[in-house]
C-alpha cells in the first residue's frame, strides 16, 4: 500500500496542482518480506534500496518482517523497490499491514 506523506497530497499531474515541479512527492510504502530477521539481513536489504534514485529512507521491522521505504514518487516507483528486494536475495511477502 502506497500512502502519501502529506494528507493533502495532490496528483502531480493535475494542472491545478500548485506544487512546484521540482519538489519531491514523498510517499511511504510498507513491503512485507520473508526471511529478514537479523542485523546482517537488514544491512543486505537496506543498502540496495538506498541506492535507488529517489529513496529517502529505509526502515526494517524485523519482528513483522517488513520494509518501510520513503521515496520520491517522481524518481522511482514501487515495482523498482520490489525488484531491488528480489535482487538482494529476499522475497517480497504477500501482505504488509
């Protein structure tokens, strides 16, 4: 589930949106993962996600096995994050709360 960080988030493609084209559109997504339950796993997952253009923050919740990524939606998209998780050797899970 992708949620805008701003509760008054407007669609950047809306011509009536007064937000500057240069300003980031920050969104946060929680991605369920399987098999990340140690500090080493967290480092292996966080590093490739932080290399994706537009990713601002990566937090790992090992108890719930999910990754919370804050990113600029103008520079990257959720499928890019899922691909990075797969390339790092982890598997996105079926659902994140």
